[in-house]
C-alpha cells in the first residue's frame, strides 16, 4: 500500500503581547508563527485505520485534537475501527501562547474491527460491533441504589482497575460511600441515560437530565482495553452536578470495572476541591435496572422486645393503669421505632409541647381523660377497661409475639384534636408496643403504643405513663432483683415457707439477690411473687397467712406481719403483699416473707419454685 504521509508547513505573522504589573513591564515570548509548526499525520501502510501523530516542532507542548479526544503526546497513535471522514487539529503551546494549524481531514475507507474485538467492548456495548447498550447512574428518583450502596465512591490517585494499587506504596485507598448516610454526594433524581454504541461507529449519546446546561450530548468514544481507560469526544458520561466544577476533564476516565450489569468510571478530581483523587461513578445497565426487584427483606422491627403482658400489667399487681403523658403525649415512629419528629420543647407547661419544625395540636382536657387499665389473666391475655374521650369501653385482650395488643373490637381513644388528630385501633383492632421506658431498676414506667398507618410505613404513637391502681398515685420505685440468688424453703425449721430476699443473718448476706442499700422508702413496700409446683399433703389446712419481716439498718424501722397488706396463700399462683413499717426505712437488714405453716404441709418441697416478680417502694 502506498505510504500516505501528510506534512504541513504554515506561516503566520507573529503577535507581541505585553502586560504590566507593579509598574514594571514584562514581555511574553513571540507567538510561534504557524509556518513553524511541524508535524506528521500518518496512516500505517499495513493498517490504514491506525493513524500515527507526531509533533516535530521543537521546544513546544503539542496539543492534538483527534476523533478520540485530545492528546498532549509528542507521538501518539489513534485507532479508528470504522471507515469515515475524521478530523485532526495540531496545535502547540509555546512561550508566546497557543497556536494551531488548520483542520486536517482523513477519509478512511477501511475497517479494522479487531480494535473492538475484546470482552470489555462486548460488556460495554452489549455485544460488540452492531450492538448498543444503555446505562444509568445507580441512584434513582426514590433515593435507591440498586446494585452498589451509593452512586459514587472515592479512590486514591494510584488505584486502578478493580481497585488495584498501581504504585507500590502509592496513594491507594477507597471509600465505598453509602448514599443513605452520605446524601450530600448526590441529589435524588432521574439522572438520565447514556448509550454506548458500536453500530457503524463508536458513538455515545448522553441525556444529562440533572444537568440542563449539558442537556443531550452526542459524540464518540474509545475504550483502551490495555490501559483500562476511556476517552470521549463531544459527550461526557453521566455524573452528579454536585461535582461538575471539581473535575477539569470529563472526557477522559480511568475504568475501574465493567461487567454485564454494572460499570465504574473514575474522573480525576482537581486538587482545589479538597485534594486530588478519583471520583468513581457507579453505573448499572438499563436492563438490570428495569428488571431489578428489591430484596424480600422483612420490615424493620421496633426496639421493644420485653414481656408485653407482664410489662403492661404486673408492676405492682396483676392490674396496671396507664395515662397519657401530658408533657409529651404523642409522636410518629418509623417501622424501626425511630421518632420521626424531634421534640423542641416540653415540660410542666403543656403549651410548650412542640416539634422542632411545627407545633402540634394539643388538648389537655381530652388527653387527661384517656386511661387504659389492663388486668393480666393468662400468659398472653387479660381484660381491659379503657376510658376514651366519649366513654368507657371494656373487653378482653390478647398479646402476640410481635407485641401487638388485640382488643377484639374497634376503639377510638380520641378524634378531632386540632381539627384532624385522632388515635384508634387499626382495622384489625390492634395497637403495638413501639418502645418502653424503664426506671433505674428496670421497671417499665412508660410505653409508646402505636397505631400502624394504612398508607405509609409508620406508626402514630401515644405516649402512656403508668400509675398505681390504689388512689391513682404515681408508680413507686422498683428494686432490681436476681431470682437466681433467692433463698427459700423451711429455712428456720419451724414449718414456715420463707422467701429470703435479704437477711444479714442468713445465707443471702454472702451473695445477695438485691442491693440492700437500695431498699429505702417512706411509706410502704410491695412484693409480688409467684409459687409453682406446690402439692399439699392429705389433710392440709390449704390456706396460709403471710407475714412480711422487715428491719432496717439500725432497727429503727421494723415490721413483722399481721398488717393489712398480708394475704392468704392457697397454692400455686401470683400474690402481692405489702408492709408499712410506720417510719422511714433505710437499708435492708432483714427482708423476708414467711408463709406460716405451709412448708410443713407441702408433700415435696424440692418440687417448688419461687420467683420474685417485683419489689416496689413508696
């Protein structure tokens, strides 16, 4: 084949440029005459689709404009797989400024498809020559990334293909930023599409939906499979407008990965934007995106995981009453139990209840009228008396493993507060415990009771505080207790069944089940306990009186039974007793419950189990 060498020699009048600064004059070098530009654009005689560029002008930096993008190499090679008319421009940067020659056109009449015969070309275009493939940025208008954890990652300047470190000891690191936790990276939106084609040429079409200034771009591209890079002409890949000003060259990228369903392209960030690094944008194929199905993951669960029926009822006895917290009556929670509104102000003045963004409706008369009284019957059921805005509702309830309370009928607690706010059971007659509040001893003193929304993944939750059932006084202070250290039995050999909660003269002194210094109260102490496994002997009395035994640290407060808080024990069951020493009780010295004469009439004392359900002080 005839060697086709194109040589161009051009001449132009030089122009002198002068500028002044600090009252001194400086003169730029002379503008290089165009006739001094020397270069060659040569087609390889054995492969006309290979165009060789060579700058022959001394002491200048070449600036080539080619169909595959710009180049600053003294000698470069451009591979053009397809036939067509291609334009080249040679320019240089010299002491006097930039000078360029006229545009040179080459009419290439042959094809060399071996340039694009590679698996990476096939993955990029969906099949190679004759095919095209459309890609999207991996972030949609709903804020979802379908393959990656976010639309943009960050890599060090020496990372490359598949994140490999290209320079030993170089600037190699990565941050695979998740979008939900780093939403500043990219705004939610439809970022458009980009299509890589090998149909008659290597063409790229990009619809920059999020960057109106770019709009729809059409150009060419070339994938360098040996160096894992890509160049573009007249079109840039999809990217976030947040980074538009920080990347000086959107037309040359480092390829970090290409696969059937995903691709990662790195753009060099300018040092002025907090330092140089690779902004790696994550793309997914349109086919993958259109066929993507979210993982069938279960809904998140609220944080409450206690024993719902016991927490709702047995703080002091099997019945417990709840009232609306007037200082902080309600909120909305997501499915994971996270409050959806931050409380700005609340306190003793209900008028201060507000969220950070708005003041919610409040009606002290309505809220203070609401009460929920629950009485435990079995392990997961009981009865209720609910005082609503309009009247009393009674019935039976059950509690399931998800801490949902089924009231067996629709109940509207209130409606129309502020003209629109209401709280009621769901269509399934249920409410769910979203979260619980505990005192320092682990006793549940508050709950968030949630109504699941019909049209969204959230709960409207009522904030309830517990009150004691006698006189409506606030619940007392609980004492933490370790049942594994409880001592019980005929401990004194007198036929009484003794429950030794703490005794400075007994076995619990060495390994106490409670902190004796925590037993401090002014009026009364209540103990709820459960007996199981009791079988009485023939002819047994069948009913046995209790006697709480109390003495504080200096014996100034004592109680030894026979008061109004004692009960009759008849066998297995849960019982509550209380004692009122008549003076301030500080630090337990003796703290026991005796069931008089019962141990002597139990057929098998070793089969009996005892648990202390609660200890509450007033």
